C-alpha cells in the first residue's frame, strides 16, 4: 500500500517538469530582464563531472549549425528527488547532499534541432536495471541489479544520467532536479490547472475528494491529484504517470492561452516559483542559457509536444518492471538521430497521432462553396472510410475558402481524425456542440484521405499523448 510519504514524493518529478515548462514558456515574456539576477540566484548548480563528462559550462545551449541554420538538438534528464533536503530544506550543495534520496519518475526530454517538436519519455521508477558503476566520495559504487530510482541514491544526479545513457545509448550532459517545496507555488502562480475525472474520487491517502467532471485545482488539490494512486486508474505507478503527463499538458495550455506572458507581475511570480526549486548542471543553471533556450522554443506548439512511457513488461512480482528493449530502441534512435517519433508514415509524410477510428465519429457535412452537390460527394467519401455521416446540407454561406471542422472540445480526439482525413486547415472549438462534428467544405478541399489509427490496445505500456489533448482520468 502506498504511503502518504510516497505520494508526496511522486509530486517532485512533476514539479521538475512544471518548473522547466513554466520557466521556458514564461521567460520569453516582456519585463523580466530586471529580475534576471534574482532568478539566477534562485537556481543551484552542482558539478556532476565525477560520473559524466559534461560539456563546458560556458558553452551556450543553443548552438546554431552554420550549415543548416538550425539549432542543435538538446536532450535533458528531468528528475524529481524524494530527498527532504534541498533549497529551503537543507540545500543541494553537492551530489553527497542527496544521500538517501531516490528519483521516483524520470523524464528524458528531447528538443528537436528545428525547435518545432519535443518528446518527453517517462522511465518508470521501479524498472529493474543493472545500476551503473558510479563514484561517490571518490569510491566506486553500483554495478549490481536494482531499481532505476536507486541511481540517484548511489551517486547523485550524475549517476541517474549515467543510468539513462546506459539504457539508451544517448550522450547526455544536462539535467534538472527539483525539490518538493515549490509545487503549490507554481500552480498557484498560474491561477490553477484544469483537470478532468471520469468518476468521483475520494482518496484518503492523497486527500483528493472531487466529483466527476472538470475542475480547476490549486494548491493542495493539485498536489493530491498527482499523488492519488490506489483510487484512480488501475492503481499502478504507470497509470499515475499518464495522469501526471495530462497535468503537464493542461499546464502548458493554461500558460500559453492565459495572460501570463503579458502580465509582468504574474510573470515574475511564476518565474520566481519555477526557479527557486531548481538544481541543475552549470549549463542549465545559467539563467541566460535558459532564456536563450526559451526564446528558441517560442514557436513550439502543444500539439508537437509528445509524451510517452518507455515500453515495459511486468516482472511477475506485482512490484517491478523491465524495459522492452525492442520497442524502446526506436524511441532512443529517434532522439539520437533527431528524427520524428512516432516515425513518419510509409510515404514519408508526417502524420498526427490519431486515436479515434472513423467508425466512432459522427459528422455533419456542410457545403461552404458555390459548387452544387459537393456535400453529398464528400459524405459518400466519408462513409467509405468508415465515418458515420448524420446530416448533409449547406453551410450558412458559400464563401468558405478553407475546409473547417467545428467540434466540442470534449471530442478533440475525434476532431483530430476528421481534420486529418479531410485535410481541414481550420478547426473551431464550439463548447456544448455535443458529440457530432461539423465538416464545412471549403474551396481548398481535395478528397478524404485514409487514416491510420494508433493502436494503443496492443501495447498498453507505450501510451502516446500530445500536449494539446484533453484527458479525463479514470
């Protein structure tokens, strides 16, 4: 049975991602230069060169490739520690200060060289690995079988990075580690984060008690949502990882859609909360490097931020898992080669992650052009592809130049499938529209394309999610 203490520890990795994302998203806003010195003083830098061979701390993160004119790819290990120490709680002065700590969930974040996409891969904390040979106080440690989350206890963040390198084949120099103290401050600074529950929950271990449906959670409720385990999902840590990823996605959308970037007072509060709990390598601890990195990410869209969990198989002990190397290899290779993941389709085109099959999607087809009979023609194509066509008729006007999909935000996954199949260039969210989508044909329409649905039922351990998805926790 999970203890309240173990639940609190789960929040730390989420805080890592909260801090990083809030920092990278908001630091591009106006009016923060005057507090750069204060923000720099919030971040703690530690040297992990005893266990890895990091890049020079003076080397900028965003090196422009002169031949391609693009930024270099960047891979960062984001980790949360269950230590009771840390800034405001004892201090992270060195790897030794983290003695006794363990990282519950680690996210390996890869940012593409063109800065148009990113992928975050969660490594389950109870993954059995051969712990790397690391150094602690000048002595060799590790080299035996154990849980992945023991690596930080052996030799600090550098040992965790080495464990990731050992399982992935990647060359990683950068990390961010966060203590627990700032979680509520960050959530409160952005004005709360929206979550969704499929059923009411009353979890005495985490303190979460909410009705089913959508809620904006703040402070203790936000913490309880990411802590809850036994009464949500299947009770596993991997199920909780999915919920944490959804929380991060909601946070990203909140920051990007709110007035945070244009509100200097709120912006400074968010930045202060995000940076005060950060411990990082010298590169990532440099506020100027972080500012430059943030500027390079200004055009990254939530839809292009992909989350997944490293494919795993159960060990049969109801406690630990093992990585499925065959299924993990394409993910690591994509990071190593800076190529899209999931990979492009057979014809070389990049397709979105489609999860709702056409037979589960109801559509009204409306002709928004002067061409007579076009709606009937498109409806016929849709039915052949499996879509359920409800009504066929004309739009209010005939001057639609762009094919448009109108949908209730609750059916965003259905909309993704229809948007791709119809080649729609405009999507409109219409609250309370219900479960039937409207496809308005514009003059740019060509034909209904085949769609390939991601079959997550065949590999439930490799769930794939994007930052623009609305997720309702079971």
